[in-house]
């Protein structure tokens, strides 16, 4: 939902014309010769439908009008069909100066919808009350009406802005409450939605903040070697689903299982809070296809040999390792917030290990 920042005009057009259909039903009687014009009428400009009918050829009238709009036919007299319609309308106005009978929306249109019937009945009741108001005879009625209309429209505008600024206007408010419940269960925020320590840590992480924060607080990375930490972190930046299966060490296999177990716990928690989270789909978003390649790259293996460890394209490997440096900085900042200097030093070391050679070389296209 998008709010319009511009304050709308309180009242547009002639206020007197806007209220005429509700305060009088008298038909217009021309003082001199009849004239005509062709106008486009919108549905919201129709206040009632007359029970009287006129047979006119609208196509001929419109064609005649369009023809006389051309410069060379501008002085031509109206066509016979147009004049006939003018005369018929004049006779109706002279014969019914107080107005024509109108159709009843409920009876004549066979309306059965309860809400619509209620709305129509209220409209008819208001019209009957308005007719008895003495203020309609005031010579400055239109001016006073415009002043009140301005005030009412401004009040409506302020009310709309307040609604748009409130939580009630959020399109996915139910989902928002469910996600807040998840954060409360994980102790990222308290009962008053005040951000806690874990919430501050999560704010330092740019992607997959929940699971990375949980892994940091569970000390999953603390006892690992920097090469192993950065290798496991690759599952958060590598997005290719299908690739060759990596050959992992026992420690990396255990780290991989810890990440999948943590993902399963978070997925179950989200489901308990009402979010439509599939445990299997949640776990499948983490791809471990480059764990071995990143592990060996951090240990110093040349890039030409790294490409032999996986069938992933070279450009994707480079991009993944470059993004890993950002993730290492995020985890380093998280470690500083929780007061874990050991993990912070390891992340500094891991970042230095992967920032080498062709992966972080200056681009020939931009330098």
C-alpha cells in the first residue's frame, strides 16, 4: 500500500453543481433558443435514472456533432436528429418543471444485496432530510458548504495518513506478528519488542542472519580452524543447487551437520509460530558444493587446481569467495559485539587467507 505525499485539494470544481442533485430536482428551462453539447458522463455523476424514455439515434447525434467540430462545417446548422432531440427535451422540461419521476433502485433493479439495500435506504433518507433544511435558501450556501467540505476532506486525509503510518495498514501484518514471535522465542527481542544482544548481533549480518547468529552463540565456529570456518560459511553464499559432491574431512562433515541441525530447529520454530515453513525446503537453501574448494583455497592451493575439485564454473567460484570475505567481516563484527576475541581473530585470519591471487586481483576492465 502507497500513500500520496501531496495534500489533495479539499474541493475541486464548483461545489454548487456538486450538491444540486441532492437539494433540488427542478429541470433546466432555457430562456432563449435551445442549444446542445456532447459530454462524457461518468457513473459516479449519475444521481438517479428517470422513468421517462426518449427514442434518439445517438450515433447520428454524435456523428453530427463531430462533423460540426471541423473548421469547414463549424457554421452548419444542427442535423435533423439533433434538433428533434432538443425539442423533445424541451417539451419534457416544460411539462415537468418540478422534475421527472425516477426509478427506485431496489424495486426496479431488483437489488437483493443487504449492504447495497442499506446504503440506498440511507441515501434516500438523507435526501429527504436535506430537502427540509432551511440553510439551502441561504445565498451564501455554496461558500459555507465549500468551507465545511474543505475541513471534512482534510480530516479524512489526516485519518488516512495516520492509518498508513500504523501497524494496521501493513499488508502482511499477520506474518509480521508471527516473525516477531519467532524473534521473541529466539530472544532477539523481549516482550516489548526491544532489541536484545542477539538482535544486535543479527543486525551486523547481511544475509541468513538468524542461522549465522545462532551458530555464533552456540560456539560452533569457535573451536574450528579459520580454513574450516570460511569453508563452512560458503554454504551461505553459494547458490548453485546442482554440482559435484565435495570430498569433506570429518571436521567439515560435522560442521555441515551442525548447520543443517540448526536450520531444522529454526524451521520447526517458525512452523510453531504459524509461518508456512517447510523444514526440507528451509534446509535445502544451504548448498555445500564449494566447501571443499574454499577449504583448499584458504589453505593455499592454486586456483588452477581448485577448478579440478568441482564442476562449478570459475566465475562462480571467484564470486563466491569474494562474497565470503563480506560474510567473514559480518561474523567478525558479531564476535566483537558478544565479546569473543578468539573468534574475531580467527575471522580476521580467515579473511586474509582467502584474499589472494586471481580471486581478488584488480579487474582489467575497471583499472
